[in-house]
C-alpha cells in the first residue's frame, strides 16, 4: 500500500497516529526478484544476520510466528505456502522442508537461508518473502521479545529487543504523548482490532537500511540552493501495522520501509502544501532528531514554490 498523505498532520506532533484497518485491507507486500526491499534484506542477512534476527532468551515465538505465517499465506497465497513441516515462497523459488533448504531461485536466497541457524530459517524465509520487517509485541508487559528487522530507520534492533515499549521510544524527540500512552497502546494493538499508522521523514540518503552502525547519512550540502538540495532529497516512509493474536495477548508489528526521490513523491500542490506546513510546524528538537535542521529553510522554499 502506498504512503497515505492524509497521515501528514499539521501541526506536526510525535503521536501514535493509529487508525483502524478496513476489513480485508492487506498488511503485507510480497517481494519479487529484483525488488529493492529484497535486495537490501539479502545484503543485511548475508553480513549482519546476528544484528537483524534477535529474541529474548527463553521466549517462545512459535505460536505468534505460526499466526504470522497463516496470515501471510491467506493474504498472499501466491507468495507463501505453509504447513507444519514446510514453508514455501513460490515467487522467490525457495522453500524449507523441515530444516532442509530447497529451490532453484536466486542462489543468494538459498545461500542466506543455509547460513542461518536452523531455528531462524523459517523466519528468515518469511522475512525475505515480504517487504515488511517484523517484531513481536507482548501486550502483557509491553515488551518486544522478538525481532526480524533488516531495514531499521536509525535505530539498532539489538538495543531494542526485550525492552519496554516506552524504553524503545525514549530517544524520540517530543515523545511525551508516546511514552504516556505506551502501556495502553500495547494493550490496544494486541486486542482484536487491526491497526495501522504511517511515519515519514526526508533524508539525504535513499538506502532502505539505515542501521546507525551501517549507514552514515551524508550531511545536507551547505552550498546547494533549494532546487539542488531537493534534487538530492528522499521521501522516506514507513507503513506500520499490527497483526494481533488476542488469545496470546501478542501482536506482530509490521514495518514497510520505502524511499522515493522527493520530487517523485510531491506530485500535487496539495502534497507540497501539507508537507510544507508539517515541516514548518516541527519543533527544534524534532528537526534535530530527524536531521532536518540544516535543510529546513531550503526544503520549505522548494515546497512553497509547488503549493
């Protein structure tokens, strides 16, 4: 699902921004050979699997992963077929029969799956079959005990696994509303209703993997005018959804990261106006947190010319 510009709120505030998913609305996006998310995830799992696939010692992720697999197979039967002993990703040409990796698709996919410890091969294939990253949220204590996150946005999954929802969001600028609502939100999204939210920023780098230890964002060019700066800017978005299992008091948190050149994202005066007004209303702390301090005035000038 493309980014919904209705999520660009004015004035800008760091808040949950949850909205109910319509019945039948899809939550997952199948990967196909050549897709940017698949290529980026493969690179991470080839080199940094231990920083992407994480869980708290002793946590049993199997019931929630079975729920995720069943949801994915029902929503996209062409992309995932699952049973107790088999998991197949037909679009990728690879499957798992028990712990055995079989297929004739891109050899890089098979090599990555074989390199993973056997308990991580099913989650690994699931992660590659879809553009979304996944995390399990436990509503009983508002913690995140399991993660399969290859494409984080300036945060380290290793520093978040096992931590309370409030701790996870502690570094976020102007986070009072998020922190105050953390326990309530954890109970809400692990209930029966499905929820989604959208997050956006503007970045000087279009890579999908923004792990802080792997990606050093380039500075905004000091001498570039508004047009030149905008030509180098990327509109980075996340669609986040929750696949709940109320009987387990848990949910799978899905994160779909996309990045488009800013000029390709701002296609109407209405979009330019909403983005302009949202950036103009950001606090100093939020601008610094998002790395937009040096770009703010030039971005506003570029957007103002298109509203």
